[in-house]
């Protein structure tokens, strides 16, 4: 064999080694393929989906709110919100990214960081900035290119609530705010994200589920440059339903003007069905201030205001009812037979009972007085006797007959139930025995009794209806966006009192007398054409006095609350008005004229409506400063 | 270039040229390597179909220009098949020098794209001489080892000349810079060195000098982007949105193919342009996503069959030149497939080596068809001496 052959044989022998080497390398390649496609395939496929499929949450416009004549009270304005999706970035890159984005968006990074830490459980989306206008959005969208692959920002449309009437209806409408951590953790808010708007008060809160609508979802495919290629599927957002309120803006306006800047509450409702026609808690607040972002200074100011502008005093303000409560003793006495129309008590201006002197508001006294005039003139001594004869527990029974001591069931949140004291209550809560003197105080609406202005309106509704008590309501019906009625809030009878018709008749006559008879405490509510029935009340904030002190000489927070509750027309009444003016003096002087203004506004609006006139909402005038409320009347 | 003749050329001699060289005779067709032809056709078809898918959303013009170039490639393949390869023996150095001249021209006047000066505009199309450098280097080295057979293994002095043959195009290619091709030239050359047999001392020397020149390469020759690519390869998560993005997206595309793939033209990552350079560097990722594990393994087996066939041709070849040339071409194909696929699978840094028959690039396609023509040539002439 020559050398050439040896060499060539040698060369050819090495071919096998080459092939073996190639096989090994290809085996490695196939092994890696197996690892990527078979072992990690599922995970990488999911990443591929993340790459290309984006799920965009389509905001559902929140429902609008109208008054009973379909005039817009709450509107939406379109905004954009930028969210940060922390899931996209590895943990150590989240903060630098956020810092960068915050600098670009001119947002305080520390604030976002705090929220980020507070909300980080479950790594939901973090709202970075809201209220972004379209032009700014366009700028933000150009940044997309820098983070291709996975993009940690999400942009969403958001509707900002607008309350064109401002303070005008703040308490009934309420406001929206960002969902808080507590809500986020509760199951009913499971489809909310941090930063989502949620009704925080009033109708916005109570009807959250109706107003909110259902978020839509759009799944679409994007290319690497984040261009939308095609929509894979989408569930369109279902706008929230609209609410039509029972409120009549015209009457609301009249209420506001009548009330001026007096602190207190006023509510007008229709006794035939419980519809709230006007509702005002004074002072009010501007709901725009409470829309996020909330200025902490302004928020604190609202919280610190001694006149509690944030509280809806109509439903949550607890006041001693004063003389307006005398109807309870009157009805109780008549029902239990402790009094009749002929029962006469002597009022010398006081009653010494149990070693203590209980004064009548009239120091001169009313002389010999029976039920009718006792109501008309609001004689305290007469009702001390009635109360004493009935006993506290009977008083409580008839208070509850009129709806005191329980929530009226109005469809706004945070209603208070007030307090109807009993022997049992005192021993349970105060760990003390009931003293008979306290019964006397309760009979004239002082002492432990606490009521809300709405309860008062409901009690007088019961009297006006001779026993029929409806649930007060502020939403007339729920409509879908295209105007179809989704749900109608039908009148709901809460209770039918067992009190005899005759007793109601007697009390009603007396209430008519209060307004219309000479010497009646509610004369300032008298109207020329309409028969008004009502009752004044002057509830003392300080203890029922041994010494009679003029209220106006006391410091503001210790002055009397002025009450006036009325309904009209006395027969077949259409409207109940309850007025509570805080620390402002005598019910007949301060509250009755306000009620009269509301009543006259109501009937003039009614005449307009009968002619088919509904004026559009123009600028609602700010409340005029309260006028001088005349002389004190005893 | 003057090549020093080996001392034992007389003992070995150089075979007489075959009298029928240059003419197609019946034996040529009788011995035609249909299996190789079948592999070439099927790989070309798959490559073209995949290129269509890869460019369908980006730029179908790329696909059109590639497929319209195909007839030229086939023509050149037939040319390289029909001329008896033994005729090449006298031309290899000249081909080598022409290609080196082209590389020099690129360095002086070349057309720049993607920050690298690789292309030479010759009117009809832009020529990428670094692609031709691969086959030219193979031819020159084969020529040298054919002229200088050595049973005992080449000594250091004897490999200086082939090292020179390697270093000249290597330097010009790396200056462009084209790290992938430069690396490929080294791999092809070393494969041939080891195949023909060099002494252990030579390997040692090469290892010492090679590792000594690495810092020079790193600090003076490599561009910043090339360094980043290499660094990224070792730590792809470090900068996932920029350089590591390429590798990550490629892995996602490959992985989401799973068993059977998303289906032809249904690749989500390529279709939506998440894959970078999907018609060149990452064309295999497109294929892997659309055809899955089964398709990818099949493709790799086809490439393996092609390499295996080249090695069989080498073993059947009646002369040493054919054997060496077949091995050189096998190495050329093997390293390109291994590096490109390894790159797509994240086991090799992104260096820009085309996948034969698949990657877009007319010079690359022409080179692979020249190689294929030469293989067919050697295979069909195995009984002709």
C-alpha cells in the first residue's frame, strides 16, 4: 500500500468522527428544542400570549342622575387614566420604572410609592395619574415604543363626575371617590381596581351597583410596536343605569333660598307615596372638592367645620324633637284613654312634680287648657300631665307607631335610627332606673329622645295619612341608558298604624289650629289659599331649665334648635315639610316661615306643572343670606 | 499566492486529470446523486416557504427578491455541477484572491447597513463578499492540503501557510465588522486542520496565540454592539428590553411552537413582528414556532442528512481533492446550521450567521448553491477516474 492510499484511508477513517461530532451537536440542539417546546412550551406560549394579546378594560360610563322632571343633575366628563401594571416588571425594576414615569407625568413619586406599598397585595394595577386630557394622552402613547415587549402602563378612559349644581344637592347626590383598601378587600368589590371611582356618599353610594355599569373587555392582538392588529373578541361595556330622582330641582331651589345660610336640615316629601321632593342639609359642600385628587387641606377643613357640612343632617342629624313630639303624647293619650277632648289640665306656667319644678315655655301659663288648645299653644304643662298618665313605655309605643326610633328606610346610606327612650333602655344602657320626671320631659320632646328631621317628616306623614306610613325614597326609577325603565321604585307601605282614625282627626285639627288659630305657635306658616297643618318645636340643647334664659343670649352651640313640621293641604295632603334650624331660636319664628316659603313654592310649582311648564335648569342662584326672622314669639 | 510545496510531493504525486473533464457525459447522469438533489430541493422549498412566512407581514419584497434570485442560483449550481471539479484545482487560489479583492473593496467602498460595511453594490444587486469568502476559503485550504499531503500530521511550519489563508479574509471580514462570518471562517478552517491532522504542538500553539489575541479582539476590534451581544448572551435577563430582547423573543417564539406548531403562516410572534431579524438571523425561530418540535426536529434531521450525505460523498470520492472539498463543504453547512439554530435556541450568542437555504440573503443563497453544486459534482463523478 502506498503512502497516498494510507493517507486517503486515514482521511476517510476520520469522516466517522466528523459525523459523530455533528450528531452530538445536533442532539444538543434537539435537546434544547425539547426543553423549550415541550418542557417549557406551555410557559413560553403563555408569554407569547402576553406578548401579543392585550386585554384592555373598557370603562363603563357611570349612570347619570336626573331630577323628577328629567333635568340633568350629574354628568360625566371623559378623562384618561394611566395605570401601572407591576406584574410586567421584575420586582427590582418596578421602583426605578415608577420613578421615571412619575417624573415624566409630573406626579409626586413618594405619593405613588406609598399607594404602591399600601395596595401591593395581589399586585393589582396602580393608578398613577388621572384626569389626563387627550393631548397629554397622545404624548404618553408615544412612550410605548420604549418598552416594547411587555408594556407596564395601561391607559384607560375614565369618566369624571360633574355636579353642575355644586353644593345645591351635595347631600342627596353624594360624591364619588377612589375605592379604599377596605372596600377592595371585600368580595362585593372584587372587580374593582385600586383607584377606581366608587360612590362614597348619598345616592352615588347607595345606587353604586346600578350606576356603575359593567366594564367591557377588549382582547386584541398587538404587534411588537404595539400597533393594534385586530380585536380578538370584546365584551362591550354596559353603561351604568340612569337614575331619575323624586327631587324636583325647582323645589330644591326654593328650599335652598328659604333656608339661606341657616345651619340645619329641611326635607319635603310627598305623604302619598314617600317621595322626597327636596332635601337640604346646611351648610353644604362642593362635591367637586371631594373628587379625587382630594386636597387634604380642604378635606380637613370640612371635617373640622363645627357646622358639620359633610353630614346629611336630614337623615343622620340627631336632635331632640321638642314640641313637635307632643303629637306622640296626644295620640297616645287619646288611644289609651288617659285623655279625651274634654280632659282639662291647669297650666300655671309650671308643674311641681317629684320635688322639681317643670316649667311651661310660657311663664304666664295657659290656665285651664284642653288637648286642642294645648297643641295649638304648645302648652308644656298639659303634656307633662299626659305623659305622666301614659308612662314612658306607652309614650315609646306611640312614638314607634309614628316611625320614631327606627330607620325610615330611605334609599340613602348612613341613616340614623334616633332614640326612643324606655325604662328598659335606660336600665340597659345607662344602668339607671327610670325616674318619673324624665317621662314628663320626654312627653314634650326633650330628655333622651332623639330624632332625625326625616323621621319627623315621616311621623307627620303618618298623621297626614291617618296611619299610613310609606318608606321615603329619593330615586323614582332606574332607567337604562336608552330610557327604558329598568326598575320603578313603587310606593312602599312601611306600616299601617293601629291608631284610630278619630284620634288622628283630633290631632290633625289641633295641628291645623297651630297654624291657623289665633295664638297658634305656627301662625307664620299660614297660607291664604291652602290649609296648612303643622307643629312648632323649640328643642333645648341645654338641660330643661329651672331658669328661663333667652336663647339668643346663649352662645351659638347652646342655643335652641327651631323645628317646624307641617303638611298641606291639611286634607288630602300632598307635601310634608320638616324644617330644623340649628341653634337659631324659636320654631315658630325661625322654622315656620321657612316651611311656609317651601309650601308656597311647592304650590306655585304645582300650578306651573299643571300648565305643563318645566323650566330648564339655569344657573341656580347661591342661597341668599338669611333674612331677619322677626321677633320672638311665645 | 505562492504555496511552498511539501517535501514529499514526489512520493504522493498528483493524479492525472481525467480526459473527460468539462464535458457532461452519460456516466455523470447515470451516477447523479438524486438523494442529495432531493435534500437540496426539499430544503430550498422549505426555506422559501419559511421566508414567505417570515416576510409576509414585514416586507414581502424580500421574499420576492430572494425567489427571483433562485433561478440564478440554480443556474450557478448547474455550472458548478457540470464543470468537472478537478478543473477547479488550478483555479482555487485565483478564486480565493478574487474574493479577497472583493473583501478589500468592501472595506474601502462598501455599502453600509445595520452599522456594518458588508455589501458591495455591483449594480444588479448588492454583493456580500464575506459569504463567498466561506467557500473561497474552503477551496483554498482544500487546495493547499491536497497539494501538501502529510501522513504524520502537519507541523507548525506547515500550517503557517493555511493559517495565512485563513487570517487574510478573517481580518477583512472582522473589520466590516462581521463577527459571525469571521468566527465561521475560523471554525471551517480549524475543522479542516483537525481533519487533515495537525500535530498536538500546533493545536497548543494555536490555543496559546488564539487566547492571547482574544483581549486584542475584545478591546480593539469588536464594536460596542458586538460586545453587548456577547455579554447579553451570558446574561439575557440583564437588559430584557434591548439586546436580550432578541434572544428572549426568539425563545418565546420557539417555545410557543410546542409539539406541532402554530401552523404555517400562523406564527404569532413572527406574524406580529415580535421576532427581530426574523428573515435572517431568526428565521429558524419562525419555523420552530410554526412547525413545532416535530417540524423542527425534522428540519434538523434534513440538515443532518445533508451533512451526512456530504461526508458519504467525501468517503466515496475517488480523489483526495474531492474528499477534502466535501468535508470542507460539510463543515461549512454544519457550522452555519449549528450556530444559527444554537443562536435561535439561546445556546449561542447572536452573531449573525445565516441558516443555509432559509435565511434571506442572495449572496448566502448563491454560496450554498455553489456548495451544493460542488457536492453534486463530486458525488456524480465518483467513478470517473
